[in-house]
């Protein structure tokens, strides 16, 4: 697949998550809730995590922002559901490395659609948009551990 076709595919994946967000809404029952925003561009998110026995049972978000911010939140909630907290944090670390332009390799964790955001690393002003939901997840996990 040519680089141009790959870019087009990645844009389509991002727009699909933006227009048809997965896990948008409110978690039923007890959940850790984290509110974060990116004052630079106005993105804001409320992330809710339901963690039981060290496993993310549910993850949902509400908010508004650019296509990168909202699609990243959709992808992140999909990725962490059903995983151990440690795996979710490791995914976040891989995502941060990807945003810094580093090559990512991990045989244990599959990032799936998240790799579509790899091109964001070329636009430093947009990295905060892409990482907002991930930072909220990290904060929520730390609060849950307390």
C-alpha cells in the first residue's frame, strides 16, 4: 500500500471514530470520573472508568473538541476495556512514545485503530489533542489505585 493510500486510510479511521464515537456516554454505577481540558484549543473531556479487581470493566467519555481529540478518546476507551490497569498504562506509554515519533513495538499489546493517530506526531500543536484522553485515563487509574 502506498504512503498516500495509508494516509487516506488513517484519515478515514480517525473520521469514523469522530463521527461514530465508541463508548460515548456515562458509566452505569460507581466509576472514577476525571475532567480534563486542553486550554490551548478548547478540547475537554470527562472520562469515566469502572475498575473491578484491577481490570477496566467499562470506560466511557463525554466532551467536545477536535476530530483528533474525540477520535483518540473513542479509540482509547475501546482499547482499555477488558484489560488490566497495568496493560492500560502500558498502552498509554506506547501511545506517548508514538506521539513523540518513536518506533513502537510490543508483541503483547495490540494498538489497532490507535495507530491511525501516528501521523499526529508530525504536528506538535496537535499532540496535546491526541493525548488528552490518555492523560485522563492515567489520572483516573491513579485515583482508582488510591
